[in-house]
């Protein structure tokens, strides 16, 4: 019987070693899963931050509006509502084309009557091409677009050496 005792102790030792090894393997798996979850969370947070920053890049969208837009499209109720709209035949069109930013960074002011389009239409075309429109002449004004019967803006622009263009030149600027 003395010989069976060490064999039993040897089996117990092996069993304990196996349990210890299994426990270490489980702990390693837990750590890997935890690291993987942290990495996934970090990637998710990075994507969310990038989405938020992209929203802020849109003209006239500040941090508050960007946050509101972001929150809207991450709210389960709103997502279900959009899904319901789509199921009922509402087609949501997203624009994937890049608009020309031909006038980006330019500030234009209009004075007088335009012949080929209304002032509102002209201003909208400027905005569509990335430009800014102002109602008054300032140091920030790049162009004064002059139509028929210009007002006081014309003289002010001359005094301030602001580039003055007529309607035809303006239309060419849009092309």
C-alpha cells in the first residue's frame, strides 16, 4: 500500500496542475477578450469622434448642432422610425457627389438689379459654390456684383478698392 500512496499523490498533483493550467488559460482568454473589447470600444469611439468631426466641418454646423444630429441618428427610436418610413415606401436620397467649391473663401455683395436672375437666385448660386454672401460692404468683401441702378454700396466699394464686377463677369465666375 505504501506504493499506491505516492501514485495517488502523483494523480492529485497532476490534477491540481491541470486545474491550475486550465485556470491560467481561462484567465488568459478573459484578458484577451477584455483587451479585444477595449480595442473594439476604442475603435468605436474613434469612429464616433470622426463622424462628429465630419459633421462640424459642414458650413454653419457648430458643435451643438453636430451633437444634436449625431444623437438623432444614434437614438433607437429615431432609427426605428426611419426604418418604418423606408418600409412604407419613403425613399431617402443621400447625395454622394462633391459640390464644386469654386467660390470657397470668397465673400460677395450684390447691388442694383440683375437681368438674368434674381438677387436671391444669384446669392444661392454663390452659396452652392462655397462662397459667402453679405448685404453690406466691408473689409471682408472680395467682389461687389453690380447690376443696373446700383446703390450706395457701389461708391463705398470704390473707396475701399474692392473688386467690382458686372453681371456678365459674375456669370462667368460661376462657370
